[in-house]
């Protein structure tokens, strides 16, 4: 293998490049400044310094060397490397450099703004030490059908951006052009690399790097915004940056040569692109008239053709489209084999390309990437696709992994559309595999993990395939085309959920989650199948066509370690599905399913019964005359054959927690239960089933040193914990629907009664309880906004019906106290309502509101996003005691329900997520004595009673370190006493009312929120904040009658308690009829 030019080599070469000549324009002593009017030519290595704001604008050149603003090298190929650095002259990245509307007019050159002659010339162009580096609408004009030209902004063999705050490369593409006949000529940036073209791209320590709105008008080999590679010696890197944004670019073929235009955002040819150590990568809304958003094609003569993305804090790949083929990230493999003169097959080249995606510090998301916009039958979603010809000894082509607590979300399917080798070998996909040091492709990867993390971590996160966006007729991303039948549209939706992966897939750890109608495995062209509708979605029938399942490719799903999770109609398909033993865990609900020729569980497997408790269907059964719970979460196995071995042992994976008893911490384990584990009634050849079955606690598995025999127990017993005994059985042999269902029975023999565990305060989870306070106060805000409509003047209004709309704001600040964390809450929303007055004495109304807010911990990096929906009923009546005195009685009943999403950073690199629902109820009654002081002023005294309640359901966080919180609630009874003064001013011949009030609010009774939480180490008590029980509240309200029927109003209140303060605002309009 020839040595590669690594990023380290290139940066070292730049560091030792000669500086510019003294006193010449652009030298360190005489840096460029202001607007430049002359083109700069650098035939040899040099440094060009800029100071302040430097602009190259509206320059054109037809010189034999590229770059309308700065040309590097000469027309003749140089033998010694040329390095030209363009640097800020001021230390600390303070200088700005802009290239605006520059164009090179030469069909053989590189770089519309800055460039060289050809990529074969060993020339490096580097930009360093700048605040802002802007390229705006630079381009190459002329020779639209010629391949050599390229790089609308910069073109050279090596392009470097280093130590810069902002790099922005943009065009003026408006997104309307979709074909070669409707494009706008002025939008074209180049025919090859609309932004950048080179063998090697290095982006290092750039806070923001964006390539957006460029248009590449592709020819016979035209490629998109960033085109790198074309040589097996190239190695490109984007590292240590902030935001990477490559979005809204387009690659449109010229209408003559269309087959080879690919990679609307990035094209990587015989090159490796490593993206690591960055904050967030966004590749969104790019369009290619032919194929692929990111296109990688490998070199069949070395380890080239890799897209490695890891050690980043987030990755989003969304909204990308393609005209004739699939969108997404595509790896085109070119390994092949040939026959010698004797006809024997000889391996000529192996295929070593790879797409490696690793969610290390944040999730990766693939969503709404739709291909074949011009080819309706194939107009469906794709995230990653493998194509080409497969070499005989192909190593892993897809390497997907996630650290614990992180996810790769494939909302769009993965596809393997390769030609298998003559020996039948298919592509290999590894999930959550630790990088293998023996694989030379991992040398740099391992080194970077050790650099950033200190060691190569284990990968216990989740690789998730979800079809939630492509179910039912109302998919947000696909619509039924004119003239398309409902069945054809349902099939396109199914294909958008179906990862047709003709591959050997290995799960090494963590979780492979397939849910929401997603399918992972053989496509319908490599297996005989028939389609049926289930709950409105097209899916695969449980019945094998022609009485047997036929697989045309030798695929497999190997569960070595970790959990295979199938739920919400999730399905896995492979010719061979193999569970390696009790480290292989199965999770399912009653809709999970596999299709296989052979399912091998002869070495045993484990079933996560806690997952079944959460997702299974519960019912009551009678066993031995006593009622018990049945948890139905059986995996449906539709296969030709299931091998259970001579003695099948089912494991309970209580070894997954640090303390075996923690697996049984849920209160459900205090009761007897039965679990439906798997349904094998659809297995065609049942001779591999066995009645020699047993169940064991995996935590109890031991090997006896004297004999080597394995010892295990079905008895779970430890001091101070839930204890019990497991048994296993087949269903009722007299019941055809039940006889082939495998059950596991739990007999409880004891319950946990140990003391609380010591826990790090950051893991206590105060925010779960504090979220109830903001849930409660949101309902209070709606109730007060509605009751603010009830005034003495409202009863005097001759118009009976009034509609109102309010904007709402809520701001809460509660200090930490007594070892309990406080919180801050800010939220905004709206309310709508209507009320009616009759007989001038009675009023009734209804209101609805929504609040969107964030509850943030005072002491820890925890926050809960809350969305509250609320409804209120309110009523009032007035009683006149004299000409100047009346009494107003009012009351309301408000109910709200809140959706809560928790993010909790409990340690570096680990974020726990939780979700739960909560509700709240508020009942208010009030009586107010009013005395008119004169025609305009009124004094009021009020006494009220309020009852408030808020409760949340129990929930569990994601990940092996996730905490479980029991349900919780708060309640209070308060008696507000209020004094108010109101005044009717003259608002331009219409009434303008003002009201001031002060209240004292004692809590007569209160239960602050508290609950019990637990994890693998034990349980502990969680308390919420406890604000003072005596409050003083100051309020101001105003109402201005813009017309006789239209009123504008607003209000503000401030409530003060010991260790807490609250601000409420509302403003709106009401119209009477």
C-alpha cells in the first residue's frame, strides 16, 4: 500500500513553508488591507498577510492559472511542492477576508476566487488565523461540459482552513432549479465542486464552517458542492470545529451526460474523509438531479473510500433529495474478481470502502431523505446505501455504533444493493463493535479515541430503525401522487420503512432497536413474501408463500452481545438469525417479529422481562385457582426451522445491572407474574423445538473449577431485595393457539425492604419533582387569565357574549434550600376563551390554553422541556346590596396535562433522557365585596379558597445507568385575602380601567412533591423544592375599550415567598357580541 498524505503531513508542510518577501504587498511587513483591485499571482511558495477587512470583489480572469482573485503556481506543472498561506496579520484571529462575485473564465482551471491550474500539480492553498473568511457567489465560467475545471470558490490539490472563527462559502442558488433545462445560468458556481475541489481538504479548529446555496452544473463526471479525492494518496479531515453546515446545495446534470453526477453535498473519490472532534454536523436540504447527497467511491488498490464520522456532539442528515436514484450517503464499492487463462477465479482486488458512523457525544439523526423524485415507483426514503461490486474478502462496509445513552436514529432505511461475490459472500455490517486494531482502517480512529477520551470506549448505545414518519396515509414526507393507487402508495411507504439489507449483520453490544413498522433485512427481491394490511399499513404476511420461506442470498443477523429489540410492528429478516448465548438479549412486545430460514438459539438467549413489563400487554389469568398477571410480549417467529438444541436454557439478564437484585427493583416483582416469551406456531418445521427447557438467572451462572461444569439457578434471592423463583413452560397442549407459546413464570417469595442508598447529588433527580411546581402554576396562570375577565364592569356590559384571546408568560425562580435543588422556569403560551352574561347578574365561560416552557435546575445541568395543555371552566355572579355596594362571587375549575422531556448530564459524555406525562387540577372560589367611591373609582376586599393538585406518572430513563422514578404528586389548600382598588379613566372617549391589588396568601395545607428513585445501586428519596407557605402578591390589570365591542387588556403580577418569586404576565383582546 502506498503511503498516504495525512493531515499531519500537510499541516507540517504548511508550518515550514517560506514566508513572503519583505515589503511586497501582502508581506507580513506590508499586509493587504481594504478593497483590492489587482489580481495576485503567487508562482512559488509564499505567505500572503491580510489586515483589517480585506475584500476581493467583481474580479474576472481568463489566465492559464485559476483564481480570479489569487492564482497559485504556473501553467506548467511544478516538481517541488508549492504552499501558499493566506493569513491574518493580527494575532488572535481578528482580520476578515472576503471574496465576492469573482469568476475565472477558463475551462481548464481550478478555483473561481483562489485556485491553481490542475489538481495533479502539488499545490497547497491554506487559509489561517482569520476572524471571518467569506466566499460569496464565486464561480468558474465557460466550458460547462469540460471535466478539468472545478471549485467555484477554491481549487487546488490540497485546500486547508485552519484556526478561523467563521468560514462561509455560499452561492445564490434559490432552490428552484431541478433539471438541466430550467436552471438559471447566473446561479452556476462550477461544473465540478460548486464550492471546493481538490485531492485533499483539511478543516481544523474552525468555529463555524458552512457551504450553502451553491449550484454545480454537472457534466459527465460532475459532482456537488465539495468534490475531493480522485487519488488513492488523499486523506481529508474535518476536525476540532464548532458547527459544520453543508446545506441547500444543488447538483444538476447538464442533460447530456447524466449517469455520473453524484454527491450533491460531498463527493469523495478514492479518498478518506474523517469528521471528528466537532460540535455539530448538519447536512440538510441538498438536491441532486441524479444520485446521492454524500457519494463515496473506493479505490480498489488500497484502503481508500471511507467516510468516518465520530467523536462529534451531534449529527443531522435531513431533507436531502435526489431526482433519479436514492438520496442519502452512498458507498460505491469497486472490488472485483476475474478468471485466469485456465478459467479459475482469481481475486484481483478486494473492496475496503467503509461508512463508519459513531454517536459518541450526541445523537445522529437521518430523516426525510427522499430519492427518485422523477422516478415515482422508487420515490422513497434512504439514509445510507451501499452499491457496486463486492470483493471476495470484503471487510466491514458499514460500521454503526453509539456510546451508552446515545442513539443513531435511522428514520430512513439503510440499503445494501451490491452484487455479491461468486462465493455468495455479502456485505458485512457491524453494530456497536469496538474498533479492531488489526484492521488498518482503524489506526487513526483508535488513536483519536485515545487522544480525546484516554481510551477506546465500549459502545453500549442504541442503533435505532424507526418507521414512524412513513406510516398511514398522512406521512409528513411522502404524499400520494396523482393517478397513483392507494396500494402503490402503501408500498412506497413500506419501502421507506424497510432497510433492505442484503448483508451479514453483527450486533456486538448495546441495542439494535427496530420499531414503528420498520423492517431490517432482506428486501422483497431476495425473499419470497406476500403483502397484507395491518392496522392500515402494508406489511409482510406471517404466512410463507408456497409453504416455505425462500432466501436468494445467504444473509445473517448475529446477536453476539447486546439486545435485539423488536416492538411496535418492528421486524427483522435474515436467512440465518443466531443468538450467541445468554449475553444475547431479546426484547419484544406482542407485535415484534422475525422472518428466517433458520433461527439458532441452541446456545440459549436471555429475555429482558423489565422491557416486557413496560411494553407488554397486561391481562389477568387464573393459575391454580389464584389470579395473577399475564404480561404478553411474545416475539413471533416465522421461520422454516428453529434450533433450540438438545436442552434449551432461557436466561434472565439480571447480570446487566451492577447489582443483580436491581433488575427486580420494580414493585411489580412483588407479585406473581407470567410472561409470554415467544410464539413459534408459525415455524414450519417444528422438529427443532424441545420440551427439555429451563430458565436461569444469568447473574447466577458460574463455572465450577474442578469439573468445568456450568452451574446456574432459577432462584433469585438476596438480602433485603425482591426475591422469587423462575419456571418455564410451553402453553396448553389442548389449545392450538397456545400450545406453541413459550411462557416464563415468576413466583414472588419476598420484597425489598432495605434502606436508602448513598447517591451522588447530581443523580438524585430533584428536577423530576420540581417539574410538578411549574405544571401546577401553568394551570394557575390560565385560571387567573380567565378570571381577569370577571369585573363589575363586565356585568354592566349590554353585550351578552364576549370572546377573548391572551398571550401568557410565566417566570419562576426558586432557590436551593436545605439540600434540595431549586429551579428556574420560563414559559410562554396563549389562551382562548369565551363567556356569556345573562340577566346582568350571572356569567359562565370556558377557556383553553397552551404553555411551552423549560424547567432548569439551579445546581446541575438538568432541564425539562414542558408542553402544557389546559382547559378551564369559570363562572361568576353578582349581588347588589345598595347603590354603591355589591358582592361578586366567582369560581373556576382548571385541568391541565403536560408532556415532559428530561435531559440530564450526570457526568461528562453521558446524558440521560426521560419522558413522562403529568396532570394538574386547580379549583378556585372567591367572594369580593365592592364599594364604589364615586362614578370612576371602586374599592374591593376579597376572600377566597384554592385547592391545587399536580401529579406525574412513574418513568424510567434510557441507558443502563438510567434511573427509575416512582410516581409523585403535590397538593395544597390556600386562602387568599385580597384588597383592590380600580379606577375608570378616560381613554379617548372610551373607558380605560386600571386595577391594583395586594394579596396575602397563606397555605393552610400543603404536600410538597416527593418520590422514590432507584438505579443499579439501590433506592433513595427524591424531594422537590419547598417554597415558603406565606405569600404576598402584587397585581396590576388594565382594560381599554378601543370600541364599544372591542377591548384590549393586560395584566402583571408578582408573587413573593420565602426562597421563591414568581412573575405572571398576560395581554390580549376581547370582542363582544
